[in-house]
């Protein structure tokens, strides 16, 4: 069934479990992620980014489909808006039925990030929605990898107090859209942030993190783990194989279905790595 992101993430923090938050682009991603979570017997977060919404041209068609997939699931599934920079899109998502949003003002300076985030938080809380924000820019989305950026624990605690956010994305060694899983996480910093910050921590750019570092991140106090690029890689590898194996193949279900099956299996495996069950 459809549930709230907070209802999945809050109990995971005290139980030292991770929460898998996987990005959806096509309908097949949502189906695959839910099938993978059902096989694992684990709750899961489906997230749609502002970039994915831009690709589809509008939120409602793809957003409604993702919500429908979540409602039909056998495990608790939350639907989240990822990396929104436009408050109008945040409010549209909440109106449509998304239980949470990430408002990403991390490109702004500290004061502006606080001011704009606090405003969005006030609106969202009035509507019953949960808000994630980012402090310390996790790079890579512009193609520039900056895994050296770090979030300061004291500043993070002050940011949470000043904005009222429900979860915080932090920079601890990852970078978005990495194709290799060899990022070195700063575990001491994760533990220090866990101590200093009163809300759940979110790891972005987790495609660049290998299994062992993902498990250790959870042990050190990370909770929501966002994975996008890695699942696209798994999807596309399976599609390439299906197309290469049969030059006559034209039915899109045959190769997209292969991608969907491959992603479901990888989601089940990753939820185990994240101790999400
Ligand atoms: O918000 C989404 C994630 O941070 C995804 O990053 O594509 O590097 O896994 P990734
Ligand atoms: Zn991200």
C-alpha cells in the first residue's frame, strides 16, 4: 500500500536499518522496484526527480502512474519528489499525493538555502508533507564530480533548527551519477553528523558506493539511501543484451521487460545490503 516516507524512515533510524530510495524514470522502473521490494519483504521509497518530470513534460501522468503502482504494492511504498528546485513543483506533487519532497537549494549560499527551504517547509508541513533538504553540495549532476565536499556537523544542526526540515542530505564522500562503485565514504563524519543532527540522514549519489561501504554507512547512522544511476546501468545492460541476442526483436515489451526483471533482482539484493528488511 501507499504510505508516508516518514512512516518508513522514522522507525528505520531507531532500528539502525537503511531505507532504499530508488529513482523512477519509466513506469517499468516503478514496477521493478516494487517487485524487488516485495521479494525482499521490505518497504521502499519510489522517487521522481524534477529532471525526470522535465523529461516527461509534466508531473501528473508519470506521478499518477507511480502512485498507482505504490497503492497496489504488497509492501509499504512511499512516493517522493527528488531534487526539486521549484517550489511550484513541490506543491503540485504534494497536491497529487506525494508524501514527501526533497527541496534542493544546495546550490544557493547558506542564508538563501535556509530562507527558501524554511518557506517550503512551512507550506509542506501545513499540508502534512515531509521535507528533505541538502546542505553541503553533493556534486556530479553537472558532470563535475566533487567527492571532497563535506557537510559540517555544527552547521547541519543549525540548518535543521533554522528550517524545520524532516531529513537532511549530507556530503560525506559521494558524487552523483558515478558509473563505478568505488567512492570512499567518510564514516567518522557520518557518525559525527548522526550525533549532531536530530533528523534522519540521507545519502545521495549512492550509485558510486560499493556494497561494503553501503552497509557500513548504515552502521554509522545513515538512513535513506538514494540510488538512481546504478539501476539505470542494470536496466540498460539487460536491454542491450536482449537487443544484441535477437536482431529481429521489435516488441518493446521484450527488451524493456528484460530491463525490468534485471532491476527487480538488483533492488532485492540492494535492500539486503542496506539492511532495509
Ligand atoms: O537523488 C538521487 C540520488 O542522489 C541518485 O544518485 O544517480 O548517483 O545514484 P545516483
Ligand atoms: Zn541526489
